[in-house]
């Protein structure tokens, strides 16, 4: 019948004819109307004003007598090697250390204080004379008063012990006892015992700290001679506790940790913090600002 035959273009019926005439597409020809913008507004006056600041010390500032500095103890295995002083400065800053006791510095006369110094710290050093290696150094933050303390008792010239007075109530000794000393260990014990006795007599309220690398020196002998307490419980080199801290009061430091230093050394560092430790003298700064009102906001938006 032809009803199923597909007829292209005849969906509306057979009688529908296509418009053969081409039709144009209507196009708007012309330019858009230029919109005139308003002229730029005149620059407004600056509404922000300079605020004067006045530093105000904290009302609950820690008194010098109550300061217990935080400690950092390390056998640096030559602090004279390139970059070691910079690495030490990074450690002291990251841990917020007040006093650092460093052994085996390997410093000699050619190493001046300006070369081995750390910004913000006062350095006290005792170099080994006439032999290689050895030496001790104490770095004390400039926020604390510090000075070298010299005992009246004279020790053996080969002993590597340096005493520093920190604040008003603490005396700290940096001690290095080499694995093969040229002196008898009894000489070192006698000297340390005499120093502790003198401090106890002249400064009865002072806290005493002896720290450093003592190697094979017996803890029992040091405790019996001085009455101090050893507070390091974790190994600092291999499985041995070679770097130790002896204190006159067991409650002086509540936190003692053994950490890995950024300085290249086969020893780990020991850090000790107290509840009353003063890492840095802090001050509160009070700033006064103008009040904000809706009228000021409206004026700012004009």
C-alpha cells in the first residue's frame, strides 16, 4: 500500500512542500552602547592610626633565686669540626636550653671565642693542654647571670673539670673523664669531693649539678664521695650510660630524656627540664585599639 514507505521530509504529510527560498538569519548589526563609568573617587583619608605600645612586665615573673635552668649534656666528639657549632646552636634553640654542657670539644688556643660562640649564649671553656682531644665547654643563656667559679682547692693539671655559677643558687660543673686517663681516678674523686664540700660550706642553699661524660667512673664512688644523685636512666652510647647528670636534690629535674643530636657524634644528648625551669624571660605587651562602631564602618564604605 506504500504506507510503510519512508518519505524523507514528509513527516507532516505528502502534500507538504518545502520552502525552496533561502531565508536569511536575522543579525543585529551595530555597536553596543558605551556605558560611561563614574569617575574614580578621590582617595580617602587613611583611617588607621599608629598605636603606641608599652611593654609591661609579667606580674608573676620568676625571681632569680627560683630559676632552675634547663640542661643539655652531650659528648660532641669534636665540636671543632666544620658546622658543629651551628648544629649545636640549632639544638639549643629547638629544645629551649638554658645551660649546655659539652665534652670532648677538641678546642685549642687557635679556636677563639668568637668562632665557637653561639648567639645568645655565654661560653666558658677549659681546653686540654699538651694533648689531643678532650676539653669541656659550658654555654649559658644570656638571660641568666653567669660567672666562672674557682674552688680554693687545687686539682691535678690533667683534670678536665670547669665550674660555672648560674644565677644566685646554682653551681654547675662540666666534667670529662677519658677512657684512658693519665691520672688515677681517685684524684678526680678527691677533687670533686673537695669542691662539693666547699660549695656546701660557702653556699649552703645552692643547688649543685655535675654533668658530662664520665666513661667507666663508678656511680657508686661518685655518690658515696659527694652525696649527689645520678638522674640519667637511659643509655647514651650503645647500651651504656656514659653521659650522666649528678644533682644535689633528686627532685631538681622532673623530666630527663635522651635524644639524638644533630651534631655528628656516637653519643646521644641528654636534656633535663624542671617544673620551674625558665627557658626565656618573657614580657607581656599591651596594645590599645580604638573601638569599632557601625558609624565607622559606614564611613569606611563610603
